[in-house]
């Protein structure tokens, strides 16, 4: 007996499509409104300060009238409506889409299995959407980029493009019509990209909502003789990626992943973790519940259960393509490392002085770990198991021996990020203004840290337990180099930073390979290179400098400042 969920999926997709079209219309209107406003501003300045005979306006005309700065500010101020308000609209659409598809699919599973007493007893209680799940699907639209980051980049790009257009147009003596046409072209292109984000994210939310229910359903079905399965369907038109056309008709267990011809894997469309595979993907999955015999008869393969190995760490591949590390049956921890006694086996944090740390306007009450070998602080409760504090103490002790001689470990604060409304998905951060390194106490076990650094192949240059701490210390190293050069040459911080960054830029550009950082270091460093965040490049280099020749060479570029 097979229980087909396709009819319900179609209805839920229609609801999502209606919501998607609504927000696309809002986006289109927002861009049209901005264009009308900008055209009015151009008309005002062309009429007031341009040549009335030729309808030409130049930078010289505006400067002579003392209006050049006002002109730029007037134009750019009207772009604000394309930033945060647009982000809020799309964020709300993605949240609502996911919730609708998740709850609707959960109800559908209950509906189709209502006539089967065995299955009805399994699905009697409704599956619930968790805030954490909704937050995750929204926060990571394009692989490992937050929605906020995507829109910050989008707005910066619009501002940059319009600034360049204004500069070129005024230098060339463009007419009003030509200048307005240039700006209309820029806004039109960005409107299209914004609508692409909506379509991409809405489809990801739909896919994820269905898949999350399927995973929970599959878990409940384990041992019943039934399985939840999924079949890939492509549009099969000229716009379908060849890698996805290849997957059309493939049926697998709900907990298995699909593998494209590129080698990328995903448990549902839009979740390969590769922009080239995910953006604008229109593929769908068809879910159904059937007996194991039916599934095997159709060529399906039942998932294999891996035997547990006592005392071993197991790498578990999650349904979203990330990894989870868990310890098998035994949870014994050795108190000896390389034949030496591990003092951490007896380390129990003791607390003394209280203090208040402030970062980004957020105040955090902390207490000092009195018996730490470092300047260690935390906000965790003393009567709780202090796993996070103990792990950080151990990690700092491990990395200390390999740090540069002149490098000083800063104050380190082990903080509950969600409690203080900090980015709960972040594992750490370095505040260059206060010189304090923050680590998220949520990551309080080796397994959780390893899960974070191995979440995506090639994302980080260092995937060891020490990686997050070394990465954040790398930010301090970068700042230290800037300050040291500023003192040695008696120049400002900004001038020094420009010199340091120029050195890094020249080195990378000199490789004549746009993918040099991506291939030789990490995807995260490559993202830093693309966005001009040289501190992220150096942080990745610092974390991997003992194992990666390129990383070591780039670190040496900054040490060069000692001799200046």
C-alpha cells in the first residue's frame, strides 16, 4: 500500500506561490518608486544648475554652485528603501512559506495514513515547527551567507554602481535623458536580482519544510516495515541545469541524499550548499510512504545501520549535508595525552571578580575564572557543569605553545550568545575596539566544535578542535600588526591598515588566479577576499599557518611590518 502526498504538496505550493508573487510585486513597486524619486531629483538639479540650451549637467556646474555634495546625498538617500525594508519583506515571506509547508505537510501525513491503524498511532500528534528551525532556514539563504549579509552586499553594490554612473555621467556631460536611462538600467538589474532571491529562498523554504517533516516521519517509521521516500522531479525545459536534469525520476529513501553530476550532494532542491546548484532552482520532490517491500521492488535501497564502536567518535552525515560528531557507547575520557598527565582532567573552574563587558552596545555581566592560566571570563552559572569553560581553558593551553613569541593571548570571554541576542550561529568573535575575544558557550564539547568546523568541505582552512580559537586570535594578530606599523611609522591607524591591506592585495593579485585563495586556503577566506575583508583572510591564515605553506607566507607579509 502506497500513501501519496503529492496532492497536498501541490496545494501547499500554490499557497506559497501566491505569497511569493505578492512580495515580488511589492519589490517591483519599491524599485519603481525609487526610480521615480531619483528621476525627480535629477530633473531638479538639471533644471537648476545645468545648461538650459543643451540640457547638460557637469560636475563643474554643481561645484560652482556649491551643490555637488548635496546632489550626491539627495540621490543616495533615496536608496534606503531598497535595504532593510526589502530584507524584512523577504525574511517574512521565507518564514511564512517554511511554516506553511512544514505544518501543512505534517497534517498531510496524518491525513493520508488515517486509515492505517499502525501508522495512525505513530502520527497522532502534530509535528511542531521550532523557532530554531525557522531561524536557520531564513538565516542561511545562499550557502553560509546570512540574509542580512546578502542584502547589505546588494545595497552596497547599488550605491557603488550609481556613484560610478553619476561620476561618469557628470564627467561626460550626459543629458538628463541619458543619465536617467543609466540609473533606470542599474535599478532594473538589481530589481531582477532581488526577485531572484525571493524565488530561490521561497523554493528552499518549501523544500526544507517538506523535507524536515519527511525526516521526522522516516524516523517514526523505523522498524514498522514502512519507509518515507522521495522522487526528484525537474521541469525538463531548456532552463533546467544539466546536473539536475540528470536527477529527474530518481527515487531514494527520505534520509538519503541526491548527488548531482557535479558531485554536490543535497537532501532536497536548493540545499546543495553551492550557489551554482541552488540559485533559481525550480526542481521539486514528490514524497510518499510505502512498504519496505514495495520500495525494494522498485529498485530502492534501505538505509544501512552502522554498528557502534565502543569508545569511538562517529562522523554522522545530517540530512542537510552538514556533519555531526558523536561518541559511541563508551564516554570514557583519558586523563593522559602523549604519555603526559592531562591537568584538565582535574581542572574545576573557580570564580572571583565580577565585571561588565560591552560589545556593539550589548552589556554582559561576567566573572573571572580565578584559577585559569589565562585572562578568562564567563557568564555561565557556577552551579552548572562548566564544560564550555573547561574546553576553552584546554584549547588555549594547547594553542599557546605554537603562538608567535611576541603574541599575547587577550582577555577571553565564554558567553552564552543566544542569551545576549548575539549571533547564535557564530562560534566566536574578536572585538578589536576592546581587545576581547568572545567564544559561544553553546559549543561546549569537542563534538560540537568539530561539527561546526566540518559543516562544509573546504569552508575553513583548519578543521581541528583548535580552529575557532586560532581564527579569532588571527583577527587580533591582524590588528596588532596594523597598530605596530602605525607606531613605527608615526602614521594613523587607517593609513597603516591601508598599507597592510595593500601588501595582502598585491600578493594575491600577483598570483594571477582569481580562485587562488579559494583553492589554496579556504572558501571562507575567499569570501573575505571578494568582500574586501582582509582580516578574515589573515584570520584563516593564522589558524592554518603551521600546516599550510600559503598561509605561512601570507602571515610573513604582515610580520614584515616589524622591519619598517
